[in-house]
C-alpha cells in the first residue's frame, strides 16, 4: 500500500481529507498522530517541519494541505465520486466554496478555540468578538446560498462539502448557528447524514472530550 495519511481523528482538516478517501473507498494506511504513536509523530516532524496535518505520503511523494490532498487524489486515484468536476467553470465554483469554508468558517472558529488555550492574562477579547462577528456574517451569507442548493457548489457532493462538514459542525459547537438560518441548519443535517462524514464523526467520538470549548449536550 503506497498511500499513508498522517492525521488525528478529532482534527477538522484531517476529517476533510478522510471524507474524500472514504467517498471513493480509496485504500490507505492510517498514521495517527498522538502520544501513543510516537514513531508516526517523529516521522511526520522530520518530513514536514511546519507540523500542520494532515499530510499524505504516496511512496516518496509528500502532499500537504487538505484541499491539495483531495485534488491529488482526484488526479492520481480517481473514483466514482468526482469531488472536483471536470468542467473548469464548475470546478472553479467548488474551489471558491472550498476556500469560503476554510477562510470564513474554519479560521474564525479556530480563533475561538485557540484563545481559550492561551494563559488567561494573554487572551484576546477583541479578536474573539471579531471572530464571532465573522462567523455571524458567514452564516448569513451561506444561508442565502444554500436556499437554492443541495450541496455547497450545487447538486453534487464535492470537495467543498468535504470542507464544510467538519468546519461547519465545529463552528456550530463554538458559536451556534442562529435558528433563523434554517437553510444552513438543513445543510449541516445533510452533511452529518453523509456516510463518509458520519464515519469520520464516529471515529472522532473517543476524542470529543478533548474539544477545548466543551462538548454540547447530546454530542458526547
């Protein structure tokens, strides 16, 4: 087996790559990054000193960043589920929505998490308030988009939905989606029901207690 994924089950970006692998049943080797797997972490740190995961190894070829991992899989290990459309215009919409979820959902959500991990006297109330407002703006925009779509870029599940599933769920945990955004909530429900993401979410269950902002009732 040539493909190896260095990841952690609780990591949203790891889930993003895992969803793509699960969608097409692509064979790969799990290389979990945790204190119980010291050899994996040592190799990971040696080959990628930036230490951001997931990364994919294909033989000696290293692929970094979850979006690029998905595009690499589409090029070299295509399956029945086409996560990036062949049509350039359709692919551009997928990439745009993928960047939306990375930059405007995941980034402010991670700011909320990172802040509680700081020493109390070094926290950033202004930055936290700003991130909450960014999420509010992103939720409102997405609600308008999803009023007319089944999946993020249209009728078909795509790379953008691989991003949306973990990012939107963790954002909802961190700063709840307002009830009036019914289209976003319906979209999140569809994502949670998707077998590829449901599998990721089940695999993360033993680690959910580690979520720094606390686990909402019923999600333990």
